[in-house]
């Protein structure tokens, strides 16, 4: 198991691993409250990449990573991930007006 220090390297290697073997690749997240550490792990049983952090500012990065990874899992490894965003993208959308009764 390899701990990767750089977030960008972890993301890139994780996506490469998933795209090379989408059927066997899995992603886990483990949080240890006593240590305040969050560990992300992506593996296909041949290779394993881990990223460890205790920084709260990494939460947004991890949320975006989750959204992209789950999109790849749901739509397939060739899915377009450029349109996938985090919570800020959902908040930026204007609220729709209802089709209810006008007063």
C-alpha cells in the first residue's frame, strides 16, 4: 500500500486505476475520530493507493472526488467528468418556480 502525499497525484492515479479495471476497482473512506484523520483508499487488489489527511480544508476536495468517482462508477469509465461538480454547483442553479396555483 502506497500513501500518496500529493492530492493531485492521488486523484490522477485513482482515475487511471479505475479506467484500467472498472469491474474490480473499489474506493473506501475511513475516518478515525480519535486521531482526526481521514484515509481514502482506491484499490483493484493488484495496486493500492492511499491518501491520508487531518486538514478540514480538504473536505471540499474529497466531496468533489466522491462526486466524480461515483459518476464514473454509475455512467462508466468513459463518462465525461467535466460537468461534475460539488455542492457549490448545485447552489448556483436558480430555483425553479412551481406549477402550483397562481394567486
